[in-house]
């Protein structure tokens, strides 16, 4: 194998391992963090601080009986969870977690697909997940599932418009659809000579639109109308259990993680630390006694960049949990009104404003 093929395989392995482990980590956080918010203990029996509770949940999913409803479209019923899971899994391909590094005399970009059309690929892959939800609702032969699938499709399509406009506005200052160029632009510029030119400071309105749309795209509270237990039992996955239910869980948490990583990349400088050169940090780590024999400067830089991106990503994931246990659920008419009459006009205003500032050379 050539070094580039090995590097691509290694990057894919790192991302796959990270995304697959998001689900057990989030299952633990979803229980433990709200417990402290509400002055409860949460899971504390299995392992220290209840850390093994996630393992118990995984084992439960594996051994739980898998039921096929009478009258269901068996092919689509089996296929739907896989579509949603794979669509959310593939979007990581274009997200970078470090600069170009040199390892073993070869230069490698720390992104699986370093394409000038990377953001278009991300949006195309992300849009496929709605098919899994629609097919799950349609194929289950259950009216609650069908209504949940219809709600999910309407909600995700509605909010994708605002999400896409906020993303495109974030790309305008860099003048590229390549996310690596977007991060490099944020690193190479400052505001008022002292503030890093992160997207959140350049276009706070665009970030706000992206954040709200991300909650709606992942069907999280306060926008979990497709699953609303008090109305639709469990929505599109009412009839699912066992490993198929686990695929829905993994798809949802992976979508949250990917959108959190994207928010970190577009609006918070990605793998970078303000006014700190992570290549220098990598060189310092590689120069520590005994470390240089194990990893070189390039690998150390990659580890630093990946760690920084993961810290920012998990900060967003914690925010997802915080919002879930803070805000009540919207009504469906409020949800659609917010998407079409508030978020979409704000996204258009932000897009036009950033485009005008870019033409004037102000961003």
C-alpha cells in the first residue's frame, strides 16, 4: 500500500472509532449530567460513577428480542435504520481535525477527503438521513410511526434550508467549500487586532441560525416532535427494538456529533487554539523525554489537533443535553412557523449581509 492509502485508512479508522464511541458516552452523559442538574444521583451502580451503565445498555440492545410487526413492509422495515445510520456515519469524511503534517517524510492532510467540494458532499450526504426516517414510518404499518415519519420529513426538509444558508454564509469569508481552507482563514485573520476571526464573532446571527437548525435536524428537544412520546408513542421508531433501535440511537448521536464538529469547524476555529500554533505544540510534545522515540512532530500535531476538535465537539454535545433538560417541547405549528417565518428570513439576511461585506473586502 502507498503511504497516502495507509494514511486515509488510518484517518477513517480514527473517525469510525470516535463516532461509534459517541453513543455509549452520550448514553452515560444523558443520564449522569441531568442527574446533577436536578440534584439526583443518576446511574451509580455499574462501575465507578456508573460508567459501565452504557455497556449494560449496549448488551440490552444486542440481546433484546427483534420483532417484525404484522403487515409491515419487511424489506423497507429492515433497511430504514441502516439508511439513517450510514448517512450520518459518512458525513465525517470531509471534516478536518488538523493541518497538513509530515510523517515519515510524506505530507498528509488530516482529513479523509480533502476536496474543494467538501461542503457540498457533506450537505448531500446529510440530506439522505431523512429517507431512513420516512421509510421507517411508512413500512411499520403503524399510524403513529407514519405520523412520526411525516413529521420528521417535513421538519428536516424545512430546517435544512436555513441550515444550508448559514453554512454557505460561513464559507463566504474563506471563498472556498473546502473546510480546511475555512479553518485556515479563521486562523490567519483577526478582528480589531485582538479577537480571532472565528465565524461566531464574524457572523453571530448565522451561528444562532445554525445552532437552532441543528437541534431541529437532529430531532432533539425542544424540537423532538417526530418522537413526541405524549402524542405519538415514540414516532417513527415505535415498532423497532433490539439492534435496529440501536441503529436509530447511533444515527441520532452521530448526527449530533457531526453537526457539533461542523459547528466547531465553521464557527470556532476547528482544530486550532487562538494565537497558538499547534504545530509548535506538537513539536514540544515530541521533544519531551521518551516521547520523541514513540511519535514524531507530525503525529503529535495530529493528536493535539484532534484533541482540540473533540473538546469543542463535546462542549456542543453537552449543550445539546443541557437544552434537552431545560426547555419544553414546541407545538408542531410553532416548530414550522419558527423554521419558515423566522429562521429562513434571518438566514437570508445573514447570507446577503456577509456576501456584501465580502465584496466590500470587510471580511
